[in-house]
C-alpha cells in the first residue's frame, strides 16, 4: 500500500521554506544596500582599506619599538619615514638602472622593430613596405578621426593618476594614525557599543586584524617567490637589469593581473631588445610558467594555510571578485573572503551548544 502525503507536514514544510526564503531575501537586500553605501563612499573606503593593508605590513616594527619604550608618536613617525625611504629605494632600484641604459634600450627597440619588419617582408608573410605604409596611414587617419575620444581617454587617465596619488597620500596618513593610536581602538570601541555588541564586535575586529596580517604576509611571500624564480631565469639567459626586473616582479605581485602583465611585458621587452627574439620567447615562457605556478599552486597553498581557507575557495573568490569589480575586486577578493570566514566562524561558535561533559560513572552497588 503506497504512503499518502500528510497535509499537515506539507503545510509546515511550505511555511518553513517560505520563511527561509523571506529571510534570505532580507539578507540579500541588506547586502545590496551595504554594497551601494560602500560604492557611494568609495573615495573614503578605498584609502581606508589601503591604509589598513599598509598598517598590517608596518605594524610589527612599530610594535617592537613600542615594546622597547618608545613613545607611540615617535614609533609611528619612525616607521612611516622608514617605509617611505624603503619605497623610494625600491623605485630608485628599478628606475635608476633602467634610466642609465635608456640609450641602449632605445637603440635595441629600433633594431627590434627593424628586425620585425624584415621578418614580415620575407616568407611566409611577404608583407611589402607599401602595405606597411598604407596600414600606418590608415591607423593615423583613424586616430585623427577619433581625436575627441583620445582626449577623453587621456583626461580619464590623468584623473585616475591624480586619484591614485590622493589615495596614496590619504593611505599614508591613515597608516600613521593607525600605527600611533591603533591599540586604543578596541578599548574605545568596547566603550561605545551597548550590551552584547561590546564583546562581539571587538572580538571579531581582533580576529579580522590577524587575518589581514596573514594575507599581506602571504602575498609578500608569493611575490618573493615570483621575483626569485623569474630573476633566476633571466640571469641564466643573460638578460640585463636582472635585479630591477626581479624587484619589479615582487612589487607588482601586490596588484593582481595588471601587475603581472606589466612586469612580464617589461621583462620580455628588455630580453627582446638586448638578447633577441629567441631569448625573448624563452623569457615569455618562463614568466607564463611562473605565473601559472603562482596562480594555481603557490598562492592558493600559501594563502590557504595562512588564512584558513581552502585553495579552491581562494581561486573562486579571485574569479568572482574580478568579474564583479575588476582589478580592485581581484585585489580585495581574498581578504574579503577571509573576513567573511572569520565572521562566520565566530557566529557559529556563539550559536553552538557547549560540549557536554561526560557523565560520571555511577558507583557500583555495594554488595
């Protein structure tokens, strides 16, 4: 005899499903409003995020100086100035050697273009000078026809650079204040919040701070591995400016996608103009292999250990962040996923029942 559906259980299941759906819709609406507010306040939120990330990188030396008895303001000032000097040294280490070989690089670029032109003129392409000239003329005509869009693009680029400089300055000032007054933030936050929030919010903030520090340190380790492996490959090939290129690779690792593309393009260009097409192709192959190892092996493994996230979660987070918000989304995807995991773990801990202690064995009945 077949079993019949219970109308009472069916109604209860439908009510439960409807209630869960309504709760989920409310949560999604709250998330949408939060993201909208963040977008409206992005000019303030972005420097704050960058300042926090820089603070996680510079807090260990500041904490060491404070423990040695330094005044918080003096320790923060010293670390901030040292950070600026290190940043300037990195820029000089990259720019000065390249500037000193500008003439050689320029001659190499001209020679490389001429080699490319001679190669295209021969078989199998057999592109004649007249065809190249007509293509150049067509390109120039298109540029002239789109002068307005070019001007708009240049203006947008200038605005982006200006916004980047403003963000960098604000982030440095925020880093200084975080280094100076950071330890007083959680006690102040505890005094401002009522009831249970005075305990929960500071606890989540402390865990989030630890997670951000792990993210920055793991990203620095990944960049170091990239710089070392690519630098060794360039050194074996005899490509000039190995040290500046390795440093550039390390620094660019903190900027997802664009940083790797830029550092790889510079390395391949220098290999092309100095060593020829064969070494340039080998350099490109080395960079592609190292970048694939970074994205699919080094970064997921290192960050999964430091952040407590599975490697697959990190890959999916970077993909989702890039599709939603481009480069910024790729940069913030992993720390945001780690912070969500921190909040979820804390909420689960608070909602879980305490482990039950094993009941003591009853004493044996007396004979």
